[in-house]
């Protein structure tokens, strides 16, 4: 993977600011949205939180009685996740450094795989989805939350609303230059595709079943054209 180490270094540098951002979300309304989907996962299930970042999903899932494996390629993010879960239900959480596109787990290992704001950042989303389906048990569930974060680089409609999107952003960058990831995103495949349609096509080609998507947040252009900003995709192995 050409940009894997650059991406890791960027998220290492963003880890503290991203943790602060996540802590704000823990006090907001987001939890209700995610719990609505995670209620589909039976208590006690083995769940992989891939690209766990500072551990937001891992915290929610472990509080629901899941056996969670929190995986991220960034060691600094894993440190933040360990700190977030320290003193809570972290006994139900195992932490693993892993590339989402080449996982160190056996086939049929997990009842569910969850992901949040990761797939856009991958050089090979096809490889990642194939891996996630591989490690799922038969009839295991995949839950993906993501967004068209960098479509504005190649899509004029998204570019026309980007200034407003940035104003409404809750990103806490500290001293990190966002141009670093902007330049990398120019080379990532999903910056050029409208999602979640692209995700559904990939999952269909890989043989996933019961593929479902929902748009969680829409943006609107001056011409009142609606654009899918943030979304949810689920599938069954």
C-alpha cells in the first residue's frame, strides 16, 4: 500500500485531538443513533471494531455486553482508546494493531464487524470489505458508518457546499496541518465516487447478502440539490 504509512503517521499526530472530539460526541445525541443499529447484535457477541480510533464504538459495544476487539493501524490511536476505556468495561476489550485491508484474524472469527469513518481513508476498500467478510462468521453482520468526506475534490456539487460543511465541523486539529490528509485523499479511490452506492456495489460483487444503506445526513446546494453527506451501510455474510 503506497500511502499506508503516511496515513498512519497522520492519525498518530491527530490522536489527541480526535480523542477530544470523540469525548464531545459522548455527551451528544450520537449515541442513540448508534445504539439503534447495535441493538441488532446479540449480547455476548464477538465484535471487531475496525479502525477503532480513540475507542468510541468499543466503549459503546462493551457497555452492551459485547466481547470487543478494538483494532487500529495507528498505535497512538490505540493508546487513546485504552485511556478512554480505562476503568470502564475494558475487561471485555482486546486491543490489536492491524491494517484493515489485511487482518491477522482467522476466517469466521467474529459475529459482527463495525466501522466508523474509516473506509474513505483506505487505498483498497475492496480488499478491506473482502477481509471483513472473510473474518465474519456465517450470517455475521457488517455495520459501516462513513461519509463522502472528500468528494468535494472531484465533484462540483460537493465543492459548492464544502465551505459550509467546514464551518459546521467539530474537528479538533490542535497543531496538525489538515493539508496532509487532504493531499493523501486526492489519491484515494473513494474520493472520486458517490457513496454509499459504491460501497453497495463492492459488497454485492463480493457476495454479501441483505445489503442495506441509509443516508444519515444530507447537504443541500444553492440549487436545492440534496447530497448524501454521512451514511450507514449494513450487510450479512
